[in-house]
């Protein structure tokens, strides 16, 4: 009787052990079925880090992430601390320079070119109506355009700003050359055809560059099409 009881107890223990092993195997298969392995890549960095997806959530291998970002791992009690390299140090992702025109420069540039257009409009009206040009009244338009150009130069901060500013200077210089030409003709008492601006090369150059600058401002991108050179 004692041997039978001992045998039954042993068989019961063995059965529970097999049941436990079976449940563990089922759980492992279930977890494996719910997870998948991919990799993480970071633009500008060489290599990848392992990513495991479990139940729709992504988990990154911390050591792989540290290698990928040229960082380091340390431990503070129960915490794992990932330290990334500071910007500008070897291995750190490069900071991308701002693209397009800065807001301050674009605002100042539009104001400056508006002053040039007002200067041009005043000269055109005077030529068409035979208004004397030798009295210096166009100087105020020139001064306003020059002040606008100075304000734009102070606002330069991006590559697009720096590239566009010389074209603005060219536009101003072309307008000044055009204005000086007609003022000098008026001083010399030369006849000025009211429609002469239509065939004046300086005027055509001024208009072409003005259109190019306006297109750049609209597209927020520097483009050199040769109109302002």
C-alpha cells in the first residue's frame, strides 16, 4: 500500500512538471508569434540598430542605438543612461543650415526693391510728361532706396540671403545709372523722347532683374538666371 501511494505521488509530480513545461513552451511560441525583428537607420549615420516589435510596439536595442549614434551607455542605479555626442563633435549629426531666405531679410529686401520701383516710376512719369529732372527732386527716391538696401544687408543670415543681396545691389546700381543718364541729358538741354524708356537698354536690364528678384521672393529660393548680372 505504501509503495502504491508513493508511485501515485511520483506520477502526479511528473505530470505537473510536464504540464508546466508544456505551458512554458506554448507561451514562448505565442510571444515569438507576436514579435518581429527589423532594424533602425538614422540619416547621416553609418550602420543600423536592431528593433524588435512586440504586440505592435517597437523596442530598440540600446547598445546598438549607442553604437549607431556614437553615444555611450552608463548606469545609475536601476536607470540606463544613453549619452549622445554634442553637436559639432566628431560623429555627431551635422546641423543642417537653414534653407531659403530668412524672414527678416525677405521683408527688408521686398521693402528695398519697392523703393527702387517707386524711384523708377517717378522717373518714368517725369520723362513721359516732360517734367524737369535737373532740380534734384529725384534724390529723395534714391536715398530711400539706399536706406532700404542698407537694412537688407544687416538682415543677411542664410546662404540664399548672401547670394541674392549682390543682385539687389546690381538692381540699385542699374536704377541709379538710368536716373543719372536722364538727369544729365536734362541738364545738357538735350531732347528727351517721352517714349525713350521703351527702347532704353538700362531700363530693360532693370525690369529683367526686377522680375527675377520677384520670382525668387515668391519661390523663397535663390536662382541665378543671369538677369541681374
